[in-house]
């Protein structure tokens, strides 16, 4: 899902590409399904923890190897959750050697917040 959020002079943020008007405008079934997929990606406690860990990291990014211990989950499980968030366009992934580093996609959390605003 590509991001189309833009900032205006008043710093307003539109919702994600599937529904830039958020819940403030009627939406068709396809748009509702796209939004539900996006919200489902963050509707998991481990994924919310991952987003918080990555967002709060000093560099704004985290290596998968640094995310397993705080969650108490195995590396394959953490990798699965990171893949779901990446596929939803919420995280961006950068391969560095044998490790994958993750950061929050610019503007995506603001887009998610705009859906419910």
C-alpha cells in the first residue's frame, strides 16, 4: 500500500492511500477491506510492542536481533511480525550484511492516527 499523505501549511495529515478521508467520509466495501487489512496489521500486542521499540530507539531503527529479547519471542516469530508490518507499509526494511534493520515508514503512524481522528 503506497503512502499518499501530505503535510499542508496547517500540518494536517490525511489518512492512508486506501482512505485519505479516514472515517470522516463514506467508503465503499473495497476501501473498507483495505483499511481493515492495515488496521489488522497493528491489531496485535507483539506488533504494537515492536512499533514502540523501533520508534523509541535512539536511532529510530532497530535490528531484528535487538527485538527478540524485549518481546520474549523467538527470532522467527519476531521476523514474522516484522514482515506483516513491512508488507502493510508501516515499516521499511534495510538489509545490512546478514542483518535486517527496520524503521517506521515516514508518515505512516500519522496516517493511521488520521483514520480515527
